[in-house]
C-alpha cells in the first residue's frame, strides 16, 4: 500500500487501508475503488492522506503495534469518562475520576502489554481513524508515545504505568475550559490563551486529590507545557525543576499535536513533526527523550514515496529499528523513468544518499 494525499486522489484508485470512524465502524473499506463521491467525502471530512494499493506498493504493509480493537476500546472509555467529567464541577469531578481511575489503569495496562510485547516501530496513523473531538484521540496517542519512549529509556513497569496514567490524563484540565476557546478555529486572543493555559493547573488540582492515582502522574498534567529554558507554563520551570515524567509527556504531546489535524491547522507528516521536535532538543525538550522518540517512531511510514538525493524515487518498504531516518526503500524510478523491475536499498548502508523530499502527491 502507498500513502497518498487526497489532493491527488483519482477515481478508480483502490483503497489500501480501511478508515474507521469514532464509533469503530468502517468509513471506507480496504479494496473499495475510489469514486468522485468518495473523494468529495474525504475532503469534506478533512482527511489529508489515504493508503492506496498500486503496482509500486505491492506487498507493502503497515504493522500496527496497537490492535484496532484495543485502540477502539481505549478511545470509547476515554470518551465516556471525559464526557462524564464535562457535566461536573468541583469535588464531583474528583469523585468521578476516582471512580473512573480503574478504567484508565486498565487502558494503560493494555497499551503496556501491547507495546512491550511488540518490537515494531510505532507508525503515525495518517487518518486511519477519524474522531470528531481531537482531545480523545490525542489523549490516547500521547499515552502510546509516552509509554514507547519510557520503554526505550528503560523505565521499569511501575514507572511506565505512572507515566502512562499521567499521559492519558495530561489534558484532563481542558474539561474545565470553555468549549468556545477549546474549539476556536482561529488564533486565540491573549486573554483566551491565558484561560487555556489554566488547564495545567486545573488538571493538577483534580488529579492530586485522587487516592487511586500517583502524585507523580498528577505532576505530568501540571508540567507538560514546561520547557527546559524556562519559556513554558504555568510556572516557567527550568530543566532541573521539571519532573522526568513530564519531560517525556511534553515531547509526546507536541509530536502528536503537530502530526494531527487541529481546528486551526492541518497536520504535518511524521518526518516534519520530528524535525520540529529535533529543533527544540536541548533547549525546549530533553535531548534523551527526543532521541528515544526518534528510535521508536517511524520517520517515514511504510508506503511513503521518497525522492532521494541522487534523483531516484522509491517507496519505504521496511523500517530500520536502529535508525528510523534510514529505512529500506524499494526503488521504482531512475532518471524519471519507471523501472521494469524494482529493487531495494537500505539507506543505513548508503550514507552518501539522503532524502530530498517526501512525495505524498506523486502520481505514476
């Protein structure tokens, strides 16, 4: 299968990967031939990329670390719990979260089991799942990335569980932020931004009073917007003042935010999102955490067409667990001509060759 922008999607192309809606039902099935109506529907839903099956992507598959059923169950639980919280205030929220905490622990245990038993690099989902409310998918994705980073950094199971709980609840304070600010499509005013920033304190105040969740997990909600150079919020903490768990969630939070659709901007490709993180390494984000993210998340997901520095084009066919920036690539074009027979190269063995461009709008 091959990743392609819906901007260049054409009729009669064949969908290579099912797209699921928030109810866990297939919105668009694998194997369906694309029609004008399908193209219009995808664009109306702001789907930026889909996978198609074609001759240059034969046998290329995406190996998901997280089974769809596990993911769907987790999101359903998050939606249910967060919607309950929206209706409540003050002590009622704390009581409700205490009652719901066992469900969040169960979610984290499921994620932990799947991630620790699977040695595949995490692949950014690229619109395989569609949710109306960003916060639900974001909470799950940040938990997945945080657990993978913590595993890569050799935290033990107890610590990873605390990090996972902190990650899945890092934005719980947003339940107390007015919806008109949370879902505003344009830039926030200074006053609105100050209100938005309060979600870190709101989240901490709720979580620190829970009997069933570690205070360390509560600090993840409080500190995930802090930055090493003191430019973060709510307290402008410096490197040594920020808890190591919060440093992990800060990186996971930003990476998922920039690689997901938001009401005010479109998502970036994983490689572009990773560059954003790398630019802040050592100044905004902990360098060890950034390096761990680089090792456990795919730069270029399988099925991504790359233009190489020597002019050849290829499609990513296999990940490199040692260096995600240098995957296996199936070469299908040289000197602007399609090859009759493709061949594979391993970019880790071809250090004189670099990736010039990710070409999601490439058409054969």
